[in-house]
C-alpha cells in the first residue's frame, strides 16, 4: 500500500447548517479522517484549533457561521479502497423505500454490511454516498447486522440524525421484525426481559449472552403462523441491543432459523434442505415522529422474494 505524508497549510472552515450543533472534536474527527484522535485532542488542547479566533475546549458545540481555524497537520495518505461496484449501486437504488429532504430509507439486502471496516472495503453507507454523490450529508441513523435484511434509516441532514437518534435513545420509536423461529411455539405472545451482556472473543468476533450483569433488554414475540416445526413471528423490540432478537430467541429455546452463531443445528439443517440459505430475520417496519413535520410516519420493508418463496415452501411441507 502506498503511503505518503502531506503537510497542509492553515485552513479556515465556516460552519454550515449541516455541521452546526456537533462538538468540535467530532467535527475534526470527520474533517481530519486520517489524523489519530490523540493528535486531534492535542491540537485542541494547545489552542492550535480556534473558533472565531478564540481558544475552545473539546466539548464546544459549533454554531452556524462559526469560523474554525485548523492548523497544519500531517496526514497519512493511503491508497483509496475500491469503489462500490455498479451491481451494488444498482441494488441500492432499487432498495429505496422512502425518501424526502430529511430522510432516506432502504430495504437493506442481506449479506451486505452497513459500513466498511474489519476487512470490508465498503458497505451500504459508502455505496449510498457514491450513488448520491451530490448529497453533502448522509449518515446512518442506526445499524442492522450484515445478515439481517429490512428497514434501514439514513439521515440527509444532521438535524434529522440528531432528532431520530434521540427518539431511539428515549425509546420513542416502534420497531418490528419478522423472524422464523425453530420448533413448536407454545405461546401466542411472550415478553422477554433477559439482560444481555456483550463480549468480544479473542478472534474479535462479537458474542452476546444472557447475564444478570448485562444491559436491560426487552422484546415482545407474537406468533403469526405456526408451521410443522417452525413459526413465523413478529418481534417488537423496545431496546436495540446487539443481536438482541437472536439471543432472546435462543433464551426462549427457539433459535432464529438460519442463525449460525446462536443456532439450533438440527433445525437449520432441515430448513436448509428445504431451501433456506440465510438468517430469517427481517426488519419489517419502523414508526417514529418525523424530524421536520412532527407527524408519526411508518416505513415498511416487504420481505424479499427469497423469503416469501421459502414461506410458501413451509406451508406446503410437513417435514
């Protein structure tokens, strides 16, 4: 990989409405992407970064029209990662299910990470930025696991990002998933409040388990349709913990079909024979207060043809 150090001159940046409201350190992390965070804090602490000619602390919140002085810094220039391919861009364009001046929502395909990193050159957000290169601001509002499909929200304005993320933190959104669970489900409805503890394995892989030391987590499972040895469920989540539905399903003794991490191997093998080639977990809809109009909107993401066809197979099989 080609590396080259470049020293930039002093720059002055005027804060527009997209960047107003965020802390100076977060602004600099984004503006100086190749500079280590420690160095960013150092130039703030030494007074080399100035706002309207005055010294500021790292917690200073930028205002519209502020003039930010950014001192010379040495950037490590790396060979840029490969650009998202035409097939991904076409798929993302076809996946858009809602868009206005503030928000963009897509029906996320399974098997694609929401962002690049950890060996992935690019993900959904990088693809959308390439697809909408004229759009100054595009940021993920929340995340979905790589193998999970469904409704994914992206902000087109910083004000929308802050507003909807605040609703998520305050649990003022309604998020519902469709999941196929293994086995005969002995209940019509079930509330699960098992606390979840996230751990990192030596390999760097994330693993979550039920543990009293974990964070409070709440899921509501409702049976939609029972098949011979699996059931289609609607799952409403109040909290949004990592792998929450998958671990809560395992806790109930009915793992999500196709789950390779928290799995029921025998069930997975039987369903694989019938044609299930993926995790059957789909973010079906989300309702929330629109950041501009204040009206409650509901965005729905239909199941893929692949999953719809598999449900048809289940209805016609007594395996």
